[in-house]
């Protein structure tokens, strides 16, 4: 008999409680959320399931992408294969537009076909925060699976007392793909003005996917930069301007999550992503009613593609102009956070049909306009009981200038959470969230040909084209998530030690899934229309849990995590496609040489995915990965300011493929980086 996730998870918690004898609260493992929940709070104080990946963790793992930086976390999966530029994040079985991405609090809404959307080089980030589960009451459309909030570096992260100038240079190399990574940062402070300039450059050949097999057309070259300027006229306020860019060149399949084929041509793709953000923060020390944050931002992403096998030039431009204004006021035992925000997404595409007249998608020219207002109340009901309740209202409109068509709708998304500090060492919480994702311009108003089948003598003498069909009645996806969480925090169980354990159990019901439907995708009967459209189809039921345990004894640290998600059609009770396999991970590290050196090893086991729809004949086997890593950073002496990181990933050169992925993942990789700070 299969045990239910709730039964298994709660049994694990209560067995832990029964044998643990707590004394004081944990300190080392209590990270602070900065932007993901829109207020500053400790991870142990929120009823949401959250992850914080610090700069230290990213230096140790030397990730190739934001998604790669999250690959070891429970119920978080890297999607779209091993090409770093196309990798995405899946949270609890939901990915793509169902996971909201933000950078320094500004939404990143770019989405177009199979193209990548995570452009930040992790080298430019100070942390990554992840909310697992719906968060539309805070962020609006898109956050039905969760939020990935990226926070870029600033001078304030580096400047210590009396510092006015500093920086670092860093050089890295990876054997898999002969990848070269170069980065540098300088920062300073003059009077009330602080500034930072940071840049990076990566260049790699084709990567190997296990057993020394090369993945063709996986080489890439990229550069990125970040500039920040902050002004603090007094202790109560701060004005900050930031600008960033990334530029990636690569020769890849038009769908980089697969290989070149008859319907997947080879393209020379240049991706340029730009952003400008202006932030203002006002928090007078003598006012409990004013804690104001205002953000104005502009994003622009250009994909220029040379379909070299077709002699065609395509372009896609996605632009977002948005703002956010919110304030927090404290009244006795209540903190009220409220605000408004809005954004306008514009998409313009040019699809060259040279040599294929009538066989390409039509150009798209459209806009999506969204306005939202929200309020969130954090109420301390008693010394041990706290309530957070939020509600948000959004209205959105999609306009196709090409077709002169328009559609609009609205959404109302409430949430409520209850946190009960039963004892100094045990916090229990429960919450309910509703969320939505508005359909995109591409999903509603794509026209032209999706693909064409060439002439087949005796069967299709004239060939056959599958054309896009518009769906102006497409409804927004909706989610209702129920979740309970237990946080256990101890110290001095065996002397100089700390233990933190967090468990979340959830059920997320998602209605009106938007899926691409292709009629007769493999075989066609001449005379019958072949179409592609996006439709509301599934009613999904996603259930599961994630468990994370962190333990420190003196200078030894152990991290254990486990995550599982089960996805079923709520109507037919059939398994859904795209749900990740169960994942278990251990990270053991030891600090030596008076804290100057850290040695560590990671082991990951991913089970076979046998929960498949009845019409799916694929096989996704289990696999095991073993990594080791080391970091050396002398605190004083001749080499003060030097940091060296070394890692070997996939030591066994395992040839493995994640569930639902077409390509096999990266094989053995030696990583080495050296940084000098001044």
C-alpha cells in the first residue's frame, strides 16, 4: 500500500520531536528574506516554504546559471536540459510562466517560445530567494508555482566600517567544455554616495553529457554587467539607480532543450537583455507608519536569430515597463503592508519566410497591461500566535495590434497564514493561498504556420502545414494551495551544536491549465485542417512535501533534504506529465585550518519516475550523483584577500537524464576559481 505524503511527513516530524531535547533557539541557520515575501523577515517566522541561497553557497558550487544554483534544493528542478542559457526552474512540478522571476524586486516577464528567460550570471548575485508554492496575493500573475527572487550585489554588501574603496578580480576554469570564466567588481563610498561596477565574461566549447560524449551545438559565449549608484542623504532614506545587461552568442537548435532535427533547425542566436531600475526607500526612525518602497523599472530582451540552414533572419523583442509602490505601517500588534503596482509587456516578432512562403508563424505585435493593488496584515495575536492575511486584486488586458483584437479579465487572490510558536524550539504553521496566471499574447493570438510536413509521394503529394488557431476566450490558470509547515530549531543538544529542521506538506489544485494542443501531430489526412492552439484543459492536483535538515557540530556541518511531488488529473485520476521524480540529497562539510579551509561532499539520489500517464511509453531511470568541493580563504597573513574554490561534479561521469527531459545532463566536470579581493 502506498502511504500518503502527509502521513509519511508528519510521522517524520513527530519522531524527531519525540527524541530531541531542546534548549535554546538556533542561530546560524536562520536566513533573512529580503524581497521574495515583500517584507524583511526570518525564514523561521514565515508560514511559507522558502529557500535562501547565499553568495557563499554560490561560490562553493560555481553554478552555470540561476537554475543550476538551485538544483540541490528539495522540490526544485532544473528544466530544459544542460545548455545553461536555456535552463529554467521548476518548483513542485510547475515551471515556465508558472514560476515568477524577479530581480531586485522588479518582475522579469520575458517569455517567447523555447527561448531561455533566466539571464543573470550568478556571479553578479548576492543571494537567491525561492518561495515554494503560490504567491499571487503578493505578486499577482504568474506565481502559481512559486517565486525565484534574485538579489544583485551592491557596495553595501562589501563595505566595512571606514572602507571607501575596494574590489576583486576572479578567474575560473571548467574542464567540461573548456569553459573560461572571468569577472571583476569595484565599489566605493564617497560622502553619502556608494557605487558598484561589476562584469563577467564566459566562453565555453561543447559540453560533455556523460561517458565523454559531446553534446553538439552547446558552445556559448556570454558577457554581463551591473552598475549601481546609491545615495543616502540621511539615515531615513535611500535612492538607488541600477543598470544591467547580458549578451549571449550561441549556435544552438531553435529549441535548445533538444537536438537539431527536421523540425528543429540550427540557429545562430544572439540574446541581449537590458534593465534599468530606480528604487526609493523611506523609513523615518521616528515614524511607525512610514516604511515606503517605490520601484520603477524597464526591461528589454532581444532575440536575434539566423536560421543558417534555412537562410532566414528572425527577431523577437520583449519589453516591460513597470512600477511598484508599497508602504508598511505598524499599529500596536499589527503591521499593515499595502501598495499598488502595474506593468505593460510588449512583444514584437519578425518571422522571415524567405523560401518558405506561408510556412512560418505570422509576426506578432501586441501588449499586455496589468494593474494590481494589494494589502497584507501581519498580526501578533498573542506572544506565541501570529496571523498573516493578504488580498490582491488584478485587472489585465491583452491587445493584438496585428489582429485588432482585445480581451480583458480580472482576478481576486486572497491568502491567509497562521504561525504558532508552540515552544521556543517548535513553530507550526498553516496557510491557504489562491493564485492565477494570465494567458500571454502568444497563447491567445498566434497565427500563421506552426510547422510543415514536406511532400510524401503517394501519401502527402503536396505536403501539409499545421497552422496556429487563435483562442481569444482563453482563461487564466488558477491555483488553490493548502499547506502546513513545521520548523524545529535547537542548540546545545550535544555541546557546541545547532539543529534546524523544516518540513512542509502541501496540496495545490490548479484549474484551467493552459496547454498547447496540436491536432494530429504525426499523421495527417489530406483535406483536413491541422491546427495548433492553446486551450484550458487539465484540472491538476499536486500533492507532496519537502524536508530539510541542517546540523552543525562545532565546525562540521550536515545538510539533508528530500522532496517529492505527485501530480494527477483531478478528473480522471491519471498521472500528469512533467512532474519531477523524488529527490534526496546530503551535503557534508568540515572546516579546518582555523576556519581558513572548508572541505565538503554532496550526494544526490533521484528515483526513477514511474508515475506516468497511460499513453507515455518513456522510461526515466534513477541515478546517483557524487560531488566534492573545497574552499580556501585565509583570514590573515600573506594570502589574506585570496579565495580559491575547487569542485568536482558528477565524479562517476554518470550518464543520466532527468524525467521528462530529452537531453542527457552534464557529465564529469572539474571546476576551479581564484579570487583576489583588495
